[in-house]
C-alpha cells in the first residue's frame, strides 16, 4: 500500500472527513516522524511500532558491475520495528 492508497482507505472509513483533511493528517504525521528522526530521537507509537535511526559502520563492499572492492562509508539510516 502506498501513501495515496493509505489516504484513500482512511478517507473511505471516515465519511465525515474529506480526502484533503485525511491527506493533511497523514502528511503531518509523516513530517513529524521525519523531523524527530532527523534529530536522532526514537518515535514509538503503541500498537503500531517504533521508528528510530541507527548508525551503520564503514565497511568494504563490492561494485556488482565491475567486481571491484569499494569502501562504503559509515552512515545513519532509518529503522522501523513492529
């Protein structure tokens, strides 16, 4: 299910809310998740899951096209746990 399908599904469930209102609510939730995770905070929604960021160490990888070894730098990535 993508974002549009999620909005449509919720708009169909709640007849008293317009599709635009549901889209605004969903967008607001996603923006809040983004902002908090950028700050390095963990977001826990009881009954749904936990979103956080994790730090990946630098490692050696491989260019699949050429087969050459390359160094992948350390990075921070989002992680979701149900």
